[in-house]
């Protein structure tokens, strides 16, 4: 299976998060992975590699912890604020009927959010996305073309930056490219 930018960002060094390695790889190669959207103060925003649910986005913590409660209170609060900001931006770009938020960590034990924009009838029966067969969720027919990917990451990045500037009235920092 093709791995997305999320895997690149995670560094996959013994399943441990290595943000400095990810940043250095980005700078040294001069290229960002195609699924990369932007960096926030507590994490990285990437599009999911398979877009079975248009706008499927991940928000990856910069700190390697396995549980939300392992983050210091101030960082945890900021991480949740930024996840919410990303979800708002995803909703603004993709216009779902409902956003699904998932913080699982059973497969990858690094703290990360799955944000799924949902629309009525997007699955055979109402329920979580994980009820779909793996073959359908990760079918290569749902891989965006390079042009679609560039458009999607750009639109989402612009919306996150716009919203982070508005949110800067309430909290410090804003979205940026790495």
C-alpha cells in the first residue's frame, strides 16, 4: 500500500515521532510531500492519501505521546484548539453534512486526529467510516491525481491560514508552510 505524507512526517523511526528529522528532510530535499498542507504550533496538517471521504484530513501532534492526557495542559489545550480550527477549515472547504473526529492510536501509537467530512448516504449504512471494507476505504481509485492533490492542499492551507489569523485574536500563532 502506498504511504501518505503522514508516514513521511512521522519519520517511522521505531514508531517514534521525530519532528526534527521530518523538518530537516523537508528543508534538505527542498520539496514538501504532496499531501502536506501546513504546520501549526502543535502539529502538522496532511490530507489522507485515500480520499474515499472527500477532505479526509489528519492532524499529527509534533510531540510524540500516545495519549492526549500525556500532553502538558497548555499544549493539550492548544492542540485541541488547533484541531478544531483544522476541522472548521475542512468543513468550510468541503461543506459536509457532519464532521467526524477520531483520535484512535491503536495502529499508530502517535497522537493524531482523523477528520472525516461526511455527507448523507456516503456509506451503505449510517455509522463510522471503519465499517467500510478495507478494500473500499483504501482503494487506489480514491487516490487524488497530482493536480487534484495540489488544488486540495492549497485550498485547505488557505482556509486554515485565514482562520488562524482570525483565531490569533484569541491565541497566539498562525498556520504556515514548513
